[in-house]
């Protein structure tokens, strides 16, 4: 808590991270929220960043489920949910041996490759398609794992959902409900791993009032943006997110 109150730079990054995460989760289902986690990680350790953000994300998830509880794609939820559960367990068992830069690199490669494949397949003119269940289980497992380690579970889920060209509200609602379950499943493992220290929880508590503000802005934004621009923004966010992760991952090998 002293770190938040005494360091203006840390406070600025922390406030920006929470507002950006709320805008992302409310309007796009989480697309730019991880950039907020990255921002916080610039002025703290990545482990502290994910620990601070989890309670805040859980509050945002409650608000998001209230707004999107009737708008989610059940077939996709079943497949992705099973995979995410498996990935969460793997993340819990391997967390202490994880290299966060390697995880960033892996997710970045997946996200950028998916963005490239979007144009290879014909871009916006491509017909809607659904991946097979086994592919969905694999992507869900990767998502659950990367979400547990660095709150970066969106790219694999977006890879599965975006080609289906679901209605924008159903698309966001599926992501919101899915990560509501994933984030709450991480609470006990994070506690078991010792991530919920008193300083981290104190900072989370101070930042918590910003969560509904960011979510409210994001939910309203979802109502205003047309479907076409929603899809373009989603793919752009996916690319930016992936490129940032890829840069961070590659940078670690040359420093």
C-alpha cells in the first residue's frame, strides 16, 4: 500500500491498468486488458502485477456476468471451458518453474500467427467457420494455462471465437462468462502459491473502486460500435497484444 501512495509513477500505471482492463472486459471481452497488466509490470514484478490484478478482475467479472448473462455461445463455452480447466490445473502445478518471458513469447507467436491467418483466409470476406472440438480443447488449455500464469488467456480463445463471426454481444458475453469461471478458479491456487500477500491485497483494495468505472465505460462502448468495426477492432487488438508479447519475449533473449 505504501508503494501505491508514495510512488506517483506506480500509482499512475496502476490506475491506468485497472481502467484499461475494465474498458477491455466490458467492451471487448478482455482484448486490451493484458496491456494494462503489462503496464503495471513495468513498475513492479510480473508476479506482483498478476497478484494485484486478480481480485480486481474477479470484481469486474461479476459486473460483466450481470451485463452479459443471457448473451453467450453455449457450444463454444462447453469446449473452451473444459480446456481452460485443464490449463488452469497445469498452470497451478508448474507455476513455480515458469519463465514469464517464455510464456509471453509463446502467446505472442500464437496471436500474431492468427492475425496473419485471418488475412490469408480472406479477411472480412471469409466465410464463418468453426474449429473442431479437439482444436477447441487445445486452445482452451493454452488459454487456461496462460491466463493462470500472466492473465493472457484471450488470444487462444479469440482464435476459436472470431472465425465464427458471432454477434458482437454474444462474442463478448462468451469471453466474459468464460473468464469469470477461469478467474474464480484461480483464487485458491493463487492463495496456495502465496501470491496474496498483505501488500498486494492492500493495493488491490485501494484500486477496487475503479473496476466498475472501467466496466461501465466498456459496456456502453459495446452498444455504440457497429459490428464491422467491432470485428476490426478485435483483430487489431489481438495483433497489438500479440506483437507486444512477442517483443517482450524476444527482447529477453537479447538483453
